[in-house]
C-alpha cells in the first residue's frame, strides 16, 4: 500500500471529499466543512439529493461493468469510503475483482487505506486526475491492474472539478488511449441544462461558492459532457440523468436534482 499523500489534510478550507461525505451523512468531515455544508444546503437545498442520485449511478455502472466481464477498476476521485464502495458492489458478483481507488484528498486516501488494510485486491493511491501518467504508471496501480485486459475506469462526480484550462478533452484521451479494447469508462457531471430556472440559479450560486473551497467546480453542457467520451461507444441509454441511467426503480419526475447530473458509460471498441 502506498504511504504518501498528494497534500496534507487542510482543515482551513472545506474540501469536496469531506463535503460529499457530509452530504451523505458521513463523519469524515471537519467544522469548516460542516459550516460550508450548512451554507451549501441553504443556497441549494437539493445538494444532498445530487450526492445520493450520483451514488446510485456509480453502483449501477459498476454492476453493469461487472456483468459485462470487467474484473478490474480504477476509481478516480473515489472520495471518502461510504456505503456501496466499488469493491463491495463488484465483490457481490465477482470477489476476485481488483480495485484501485485514487483521490487527491488526504482524508479520502487515509480513510480508504484504513478500510483496505490487508486487502490483496484493492488499494488506495494519492494522485491527481490531471496527471494521468502518474496514476496509470503508479506502482499501486500496476500491481493490481493488467492494462492488456479491459478495465472499468470510473471518473464519477469528479470531472466538474477539472477546469476548462486543464484540457479536459486531452485528459480523457490520455486515459482512453491506455485502455484495452472492451474497457468501460463511466462519467457523471453536474449541469444546469435542463434544470428549472430556480434550481439552475441555486446550482450556479453554489458553483460560485465552491470557488472558495479547495475544489472550485465547473458546470458543463450536454455537448461538453458528451465530448469527453470521444473514441468510445456510448452504451444504452447514452447520456442520461444519473437518476435514470439503467435504473429500473421508479424515478421522481419532480426531483429538482434529477436533471442536474449527467451520467453515461462508454465502451472502448
Ligand atoms: C463528489 S466526490 C465523488 C466521490 C465518488 N466518485 C462518487 O461518485 O461517489 C469527488 C471526489 O473527487 C476528488 N477530487 C476532486 N478533484 C480531484 C482531482 N483533481 N484529482 C483526484 N481527485 C479529485 C475529491 O477529493 C472527492 O473525493
């Protein structure tokens, strides 16, 4: 297990990982996060629903990939461990599945490493999504991932922390180029394209507020989201709301959070 961190735990600024943990009812957060979380839910009351909706997509995407033969995952921006972690979902069907969790947040990495202590099939790596080679060539990754075999690459609820100036398209290309044919890539992303005017304003206000945290966030349009899958074939139903992607349970059509998270899975031909 790798024992270095991208940065120390900074408790002077809220972090996306700890806020997400707080939205989901977790305990891996600090007073600065809780204060910001309270403010965030005043600005945008449905923000915890966004987190829950996204988490449902993550679970279904992993299950889908496992059912399609994937036995190794790289989960970038994996967050603080919470109910339905990738290895837990995958292991219900295929206990031999290997998982590399990657995050650039110290709290997320520390708690993941604690949870995975002694595991031979899952590990946690401290690295930044914007450094694909560092992630893909990391000893923690290469120990568990065979790049000659298809991989499930999960970049779920993290790409909205990638700024347009970070070259989103080129970043995705760097990952996709390294994957074997038959690999799957799952992405989800916040958006206001189809939000009600009230919800759109709330989410845009929240986006501005995230500018003061360790993780400024960027909304993207359907076209910008879809372009991230260049070089992949979108699996059915293509780009959809996270709530709806291969969800066979009833979905609340009036949930203001529903249209605010795009999700899709692409397959490398
Ligand atoms: C909203 S959480 C999503 C967690 C999980 N993927 C999920 O969908 O439930 C976003 C995570 O991405 C991480 N993150 C943000 N920017 C990142 C970056 N540039 N590189 C790696 N991780 C990043 C945050 O620390 C946080 O843990």
